[in-house]
C-alpha cells in the first residue's frame, strides 16, 4: 500500500530531533535506523535528557504502551477540533446538532469494527474507567443477587468477562450502576460532555482498522518473524514468553537468559521498549502476567517487550536486532550466570546465599 | 582464578531476585588488594554498585575494605531509595570475597579457619 509508505515518511518528517536543526540528509527519517551507516560530523543531533545522551531519537518499539497517531486520524481530529466546537449534547442549535452527528457517526464506526450495535457503545475516558465502570457498576447493580466475579490470572480487564457471564444466564441487557454522575449523558451510564474530536478520531481509527486489518496483520507478522529470527540467528538462550501461535503478532516478549531486563533496557537506549523485570516495576516484583504464563522468576527478570505496529519498518527491525544482539552479548560477558553455564555448571541446582 | 590462593571470590544474591554479584579480589604478599574484578547479573544500579566496589577496594588492606559501607556506595551513585538493596549486595560481595580469601589462606597454612 503506497499510501502507508507515504504516511510513514510523513509522520517521521513531522517529528524533529530536539536540537531543532534538521539536516537535509535526514529529512526522510530521523530515527537511528536510517542514520546507522552515516556517521555525521560532530554531535549536532545528539539529545541529552535525564542525564542520558543518545545520538538521535530512539526507534519506537513500544506499541503495547502507546501507538503513534495515524495521520489520517489526525486529519479527521484536526478538522473536528476546528469545526465541531458545538456541545454534542446541546439540543437547541445547529452547532450542537453537527457535533452530535459527528459523535453518532463515530459510534457506528466503533460498533461495526467489533460487531456490536451502536446502542451498546458507551464513550468514556479510557480503558481504566471502562473497566472500573463495568466491574464495579455491574457488581453494585446486582449486589443483592450475585456476588461472584470470574476472571483469569493474565487478565486485567474484567469487562467482557463479567458482561458475557451475566448475558449467558439469559439476560438480554446487562444493567449497571454508573460511576460518573451528573447530566445524564450516554444514557445516564456516563455523565460528562464528550470531547467531540476525540470521539471522531476514535471512530475514524476504528474504520481504518477494519479496512486495513488483514494487510496490517500480514505486515506485522512478517516483521515479528524478522525480529525473532534475526535475534535467534546470533544469540542462544532466547525464549518467547507466551504462545507464539495464539498471540497478537505485534507483541514479541522475549527473555534473554542470563541478562537482566533493566540493564538491557538501559543499554538499548536507542530503542524504545519495555521490560517485565522487577527493577522496572514500581513494586520490585517481576511481571505477574509473565509469572502466570509460567515463566520462571529468573527468566521473568530477563524479559523485554518489543511492540510492532502499522508504521514499523524493516529498517527499524534490523537495527533493533543489531542493537539487541550487541547489548546482550556485552551483558553476558559481564554475567556470572553466563560464565557458570559456559563452564557446564547447572545453575538451577545451586544454593544461592539469599539475604 | 578460583583456585589461586591469593584471590578471594565472593558470590552473593540470587537469580530469582534479579541480582547476582560475583566479586574477586587479588591480594599481594603484604595483605593489600592489588586487583579486583566483578561480574554481575543485575539492574542499572546493581552493575555500577559492584563496579564501584572493585574500584574502591584496590590499594586497600583487608581491614580497610571491611569498613566500606553500603550507604557510601549508595551516596556516591545517588541511588534512589528503591535501589538501596543493590548497594547492600555490593557490601556483602566485598565481605564474601574477603572471607573466601581468609579461608584459602587458612587452608594454605594448614589451619581450619572458623569465621
């Protein structure tokens, strides 16, 4: 799809390095991937932030945290921000009617993507509020009759589970108590004036997702394989966390044995990724999701999460492979565990001196 | 290196906790540390803590290095509260390495050394 390549380029040329100066050589891409083979004179593109110095903007491979905005969605939101300034709940004038229309169009776009009726879509501020509303709202509503909620260890969204559970018992409509009280918007389920341009953006994003899902899946799967194979070609002791088959291709969570996650992240400062290690969480516990997947504690500390998206390029993947391999090798040189394994010691059976 | 009698090796921590430090100190005939090396499986605070330990023990005597406190390491590295245990581990590693050296010395002299 030529349009995707154009948007990829367009998106990158809009994000400039903090230094301000944009070199003509780099106008098509400011990521480390494109500048890999060209050492530039001086350090005019170096970014220094929070005590860290990096030679350019890092590659973005953290799609499970956030994703960059599709320029087509931005266009729709931009236009909506300027023109749809009426309150979508104002009944009395054209501005309100137009804003309401924009919201209802978006509602249909969202519903179509997930095979629901528009009447089943409620807009709130995000996933956290939605989860809270459904879990607490449903339980409060049914508190006299049902007190049991079923969930899974790896799930932190009880939304669909709760509703489906109740629906299966023959209830055609799931009722809930609202979390936000006020003017009764969204049929009383969530009071508060909607931010029209956000809703419009959501709708357009859903429509695009529906149209391009097959293509996106193929592209992302291809990149996922390129990343995994690239890394496995050069390194042993690479474990995929979770099933490789029943998995969203854009998430590649890898454990690099004998190397701790936070130290690897710090070495990979030219790649934006996440880790499931204890040190990167506020609680000093390794990711409970990894533990629930059956990952050993010491391997949970070594995990790195790569997120691949619609706009990720092969260049970025290749560069990520190169940087990852280099850092893992360097840290393994420093790792007493790797040394022991190389000497043939079975590290699973050692008595460590805990403290 | 583990077999040589003038080198003490200390291994502290546990992979399940995400921290494992191995510290080695080499003594000369006069009881001074002339070289130190580390290998660490650990985070962005554990690795520098053990690295700093190897820098600080060089040129010091056994008694001197046993007075190195985790708080000094933490202060030098500006470790935040959540990472203080890394400096503690580094202090433990120094003590473990010295203890190992003493044990080897005791064995070399035909004594059994009770710590």
